């Protein structure tokens, strides 16, 4: 049973609630497990097909596909139905990875994984909107916390799990996980509510959607390939030129569109924009953490086992904080304290990283301690990144704005990571560049702190 009360969607069947939420949890956990295990099974696949030199394509194209589809997902869900989009995208995800598991060559797997990236970008943001559909916008943040805690657990387990199964066969990764996703699909198909299509009678912003792809895909590829192919190479210049064309067209289309992909009216809420900017710069800061294992192994000469567990304390804290922050958001509707903690932890990590010495100074143990001290708060405060951007819209946006607002938030974090990866890749090409990468969180954290200070809690639908 389901009904509407003052514009809020209410679902009353407890059995279906349990089924639907269990399906969402399984989906969030397994898909993140597959994403985080790619660093292990990706090299195994490239090795089997004698294409290690192009292994980066496994990561780059999938990431670009995710980034391209996230901003479109919100409006598309409102157009065809959130449940319908989620199930269709999840089905495509399962089929694409099934094709990948049966790959007979490297190119076939890369294409299959890229398609999985497109489908993941379509359904991942809708997971959090569906949590609000199932439990209501008041309780939604708490259950989003539970969802995100499972995603964080998968973040920890992804590489170790892939390592274990790849010792037998990399295909085993998919033979185990895909049947579990099929179960999740069935649970969601039965349990998820049929929410009205808020934009069913309105024209889809086709121009805006196409221009988004023309902007995001070339820009993401340029940022990923620039450091290896040369920032002034013909292909990189062409990609940036195409991206400029895309964003120019996007601006023109969005000014005229009745239902724009990037709803400009959301920007009237200055505190929504503050959270967006904070999330964006946290993703920039967090990109530096990706280089910690590299620094540990190649600059400090520790083994891969130590490199693999250095962020573990922070992620374990993040699991707890994700649950606590979700419950806090649901119970109080207040985000100021979480936002301040988010910014302070990031800038603290950046300041600690500044104490890292140049490689080869003869003090690797001290540098390792500094790395642990820096990466722990940066990883731990992922608990805020998992909750604030994905639940704050539940509190301040109207029901018909929610999907687009969620997608815009999610895009900000993904795009920030894409931009930072390009910057960090460029820094890696200069002497002691990896140490300069560890300066990024200071700058990003400072910007986060500024907007955290400007932020304040406001009431439902209030704009300043």
C-alpha cells in the first residue's frame, strides 16, 4: 500500500519495505565491491589477454561513463519512473558484466565494463531517492546511512576479495557476484513502490542531455590521458575543444529548457550550493589519498601488504560515522555540525600531509606514521561525504525536485574526482610531484571550511 501525504510519498507495506531495502543494500554493496576490486582483477584480465600496457582503459572508460550518466539520471528517472529506471539500469549492469565474464579478448571486456559504468551512473543516485520513497523523506537519511555504510564496507573488502578469487580465476569474481545481483533485482522488482512520473507530461531536455555527454566525456578523457599523452598533444587539445563546445551548448540549451538537466532554480538555495561546493572539494582532496599506496611502496619501500591496509582504520571509522550521521540527520534535520566536522577533518589531513619529507631522506617509518595520521581523518570523514550530499536534498527540496537535486550533488563529487585525477596525474610528472599532490587537501579543505562557515540549517523549501 502507498499514498501521498502533503506531497510526501508514503509506503505502508512493511514486508515490501524490507524486500526493497534489502535489494538496495545488496545492490550498493556488490556494485561497489566490483568497482573497488577492479584494480586487482583488471590487471589479471589484462595479463591473460597480453594487454597490460592498456590496462588503464579498464578504469578510465568505466569512470568516464559513470560521470557522464549521473547528471542525466535524475531527470530521466522523473520522466520514465524511478523504479523503472533503476530496474532497467540494474538489468543492463548485470548483462554487461555477464558479457564481461565471458570475454574472449581484452577489448570485449573493456566495452562491457564501460557499459556497466553507464548503467551504474543511471541507477546509483536513484538508490538514495528510492530510500526516501520507501521510508519517507524524514526517515530517508537514516536508511541512507545504512546503505552507505555497506558501500564503505565494500570499499574495504573489494581488493582483498578480488585478490582471493583471482588466485583461482578472475572470472570467478563475476560468477559469484552476478547471481547475488539477480536476487537483488528480484527483491527490488517486487518491493519497490511505483512512484508517479513527475515529468511524464513534460518534454525531456534532449539538447541538454546530449550537450552534457559532449562536455563530460571528452573532458574526463582529457583529464585522464593528459599526463600520459601530453597536455599539448593533438588528441588532448581536440578533446578539450569538444568539451568547450559541449559546455557552451549546455549553457544555451539550459537557459531555454522547461525541464533542464541541470535545474538552475536549485542554485537559488545558497545552502544547497554550499553543500555542493563542499562535496566537490572533498572529492578533490580525497584524490590525494589514491596516491598513498604508491608513495608507501615506491617512495618509502614498504611492501604492498602495508600499503593496502594503511587507510583501513579511517574506513572502519567511516562505517560507524556513516550510520551515526545518517541517524543524526534523520532525527534532527541539522547538518551544520556534520559539515564543520567534514571540513575540519579534511584540512587537518592536509596540514598533517605537509610534514611529509622528500623521498629518500632516511626516515620512512616517520613518513609512514605521518601518512597514517593524515589519511585516517580524510578516510573517516568519508562518513560525512556519504550522508550530507545525499540526504540534505531530502530536507530542503520538493519531492519533484529531489531526483534532479540528488543527481546534481552526485555529479559534483564525481566531477571533482575526475578533475583532481587529471591535476594529480600532471603533478606526478614533475620532480617530487607526489609530495605536491599531498598539498592538495590543504587548499581543498580551506575552501570547504569557508563554505562550512557560511552554511546554516534551514527549513523545508526555504531559500535565502
